[in-house]
C-alpha cells in the first residue's frame, strides 16, 4: 500500500466521523435555525477541519509500507486525532443552546456555558434545573415584583448575570403568553424596518399563513440576532427567521 492510498483511506474514515459529528450538531445540539445564530458553523468548520487534515496529513507523512514501528506511529496518530476531536466536541457542547427564554420584549438564546451550575440548581422547575441535550427548552422569565428581589436582580445584572441566565426566575412559557403578545409587533412594522424580507416571504409562502395572524419579537443569539414569529392569538413560537430585528 502506498502512502497516498493510506492517507486516502484515513481521509474517508475522517469524513465519516466528521459527518457523524455534523449530524449530532444539526440534529440534536444546534437544531435549525440556531446553527449559525449560535456560532456553531465556525465551530464545526474548525472541528471538521482539524479532523480531516490532522490525521490524514500525518498518515501521509509517516506511512511507508513495511516500515518498522509503523503500527505504533499510526496508533499515536489515531490517539492525537481522537483527542483533538474529543476536545473540539467538548467546546461545542459547552456552547450548545439549552434555553430559549422569553423575557420582557424579546427572546434570548441561552448557551450551556452561560448558566452556572449553582444557578441551574436553583431553577424554579425540574425542567429548568438541567441542561438540555436536544435543543433549547422554551421558558419565560418575568421580573420579580418584590422590591428586594428586584434589587438583588439588578446587582446580579451588574455582575454579568442577567435574568435569562437565572433559571430561578423562569416560568412556564404559556403563563406569560399574554404579556408577550402585548409587546409583540405586527409584520407591517417588520416590513418597514427590515432590509431583506426574503426569509419572511419564503416562510409565508410555504406555511400559507395570513400576515394578520402573525406577530414577532426579536431573538438575541451569540452571533446573529433573529426574528421570532409568533401566533397572534396564542403566542406560540412559529419559527425564527434570519432577519435583523433592529
């Protein structure tokens, strides 16, 4: 076997591993439309790039048929490639979205590393005390009415922990639907401010929805802010679109 053939075989194996990692990212950890908004596209490019380049390149360099110690060299390469892949996946997992929080007049996509274990343990419900592995869980966060709690929240906000990072203030999304609808905006306002409405037009055409049955709110994410469409009667989230809400 030539070194080029060995490197090609190694590349095919690496591609299979990369596709599996990509499927996990898109199917479980970063479901659409949050893949780009949460910055996962850059992470997966780095992850797959290292996976596809590191192992096959090293195999191409060290492989020589009949070489003494070749098995040891290939084992070391496999260990290095696996370690790089595991490290990359760990970074990706720490940044995966775990909550989609409706707060005041917007939605906020919250990543796993944006909530401390202590704050997570203080979640108001069982569903808000664990980090999701299958996409963000929907929740609402309302400002406390007690003055002391409000002052405490202000102190935490100044320290970099806003209400969306504090599951103790989470509640059922349904319970806050009326407040969200009161702050939601009609699509006519979006048409006046948005520069590119193609995502909206495509969405309306495929869903066969009338504009008057839909309202929207901004959705803040790590890399790109989106527009979250809501049912104008129930506040049910209908989908997030890649449109600048500001």
